[in-house]
C-alpha cells in the first residue's frame, strides 16, 4: 500500500495542478469534463483519483480527510460515485456482459483494480487491450442516465488512456462526445491521457484542461526508497526513468547490476552483424510479447534509454549512466557509427512497444525493426 506520505509528496510535486483542483473543489464550480494530460508516468491517474476523492470527501472541500466513510470507500476504489473505464480487448460479449462501470467483468480486471487501489501508481494494462470499447461507453451512458435515488457527492467517471477512445473509426470517442454534449447532473468525466493530440478536437473543446509536468527525479527516488530499494539502485532507476514513475516501477523489478547486464547484451546483439543472434532475438522476444508483456516493454525501454544516452554523450550533454561498462560501449559505438539517426531509432522502438497492444504479428514487427535499425545505424 502506498502511504499517505508518498501521495502527499505527489501533491507537492504537482503543486500547481493540484492547487487548481483544490480551487475547483472550494468554489464548487465543477465542470462536466476534465482532460488531464502530460508526460507518461507523471501521476495523472493517481491525481484523477485523488481529485475524485476530494470532491466526495464528507469533511472538507480543500483537503482529503482519509477518515470519512466516503474517503475509506475511495481508498479501496469501491465508491458508488466512482466509475473507471480502461482499454479492453475486443470481445464478442454483448452489452449484457458489461458491469455497471461499463467494463467487462473478468478476473484480470478485478485484480487490476485491486492493485490500483493498493498502489495508485500501478498501471492497469489488460492483455490484448488496444482500445476503449464502444460497449463500455454504451453501458456507461445507460448507467449515467438512469434515474437513481439522490446520492451525495459528485459522480465521477475516470477514463484511463483516453486517447484509445479515438483509435480505429473512433466510435467510442463519438459516443462519449454525446455524453459530454448532454452531461448528466452532478457528473464529471475525467479523461486521462499521455497523447492529447490523438483525441478528437471536439472532445478536447468540451473539457477543462489540466496539464501535469514531468515528475522530479527526487520524487521518483523517494518513491523507490519507499519500495525498499537501496540508495544506489533507487538513484540509478530514478535517473534512467526521467521522471516517469511507471517506467521506474517497471525497470526496478530487476536489480541495477542485472539491468546493466541486460542492456549490454541487448546492444551487443542489435549492433553486431550476427544473423544467428538476430534470429534468436526475434524468436525470443516474439514469445516474450505473448508470455510477459511487462518484461518485453521493460527490455525495449532499456534499448531506448541506451540509444538516448548515446545521443546525449555524442553531443556532450549529461547522461544518466556513470557505469564504466556502459559508457565505454557508447564511446565505441559513436566512433564506429558517427552518422546514426538516433531520433528514428527511438521512434522505431516506441512503435515496437505500441505494437504489443495492437495484436500485430510480432515476428514480422521485430524483423522490420531489425532492418530499420541497421539502416538508421549505418545512416550516411
């Protein structure tokens, strides 16, 4: 369980945005739609939940008491005024299979919500979920417009990864737009996204926008220390995660020494022309993408981090590493491949990470990645 001390630290780290939300609660000028946007892992999801808790706190309208019945139910994410929408896998289930939150009941989702209640920085990631389903929004609409007995507080709908409303034909985004155009009484929708530009302009225009900045390395370091990492490992992972708390949590599941070893082995495989090793890489990570998505993403994040630091070192900028083994490999690489297109490499890596959630044929994705990588490395 993440302590109140850590959450209060987050409120301080995002002081400017949190003060705006406190002012909204104090004045009772509560909008029907909010858009929480900013860098990945900046605590937006946690603050959306804290804002919802504040709006429903029975003791105060400017700070969360954590003691009233409403706050206790919010701590467990089991409040009657709270609905959470998250990307789900495409399903043949009918609307009758949806729960009151507009989500499909499954053991995986129930466990994910429980983990989120225990750690607000936990990132819900349902296997093969690549969009917010139209069924979820239809079920939500039906629930919101039903006549209920008058309830205290503000009904809150939080939509995580809200950009997924607008993928494909955007049916879910259009369905949500109708709710924003004719909002139910005492109801606020909070859309949380790392990719505001993907959302329809009509959705953005109907939301009050709250921007969140990147978290400081100090906050991430303190969080990792709270998770019982030693000073050396906490410093290392807070540096390479660049203020992304989700990335820090993901990477720190392994030890610093093992992560350095993984980075070294991955880079050796990718930059050295050995077809047999490339085949092993493609085969291994194709399987890993199905069996352990988080580890797959973690390893490709490490590849991205290494190339980013190679670029920084080349341009005489401060890097995240002080490990001699990694730095020496960067120096050798920059001398051997002085014309490397680092920007294209990092974009290519990001696309591979996204592909895992898009149910694409990963062997082909990885083959194309390897071909592109060799082209970008040998750029003239």
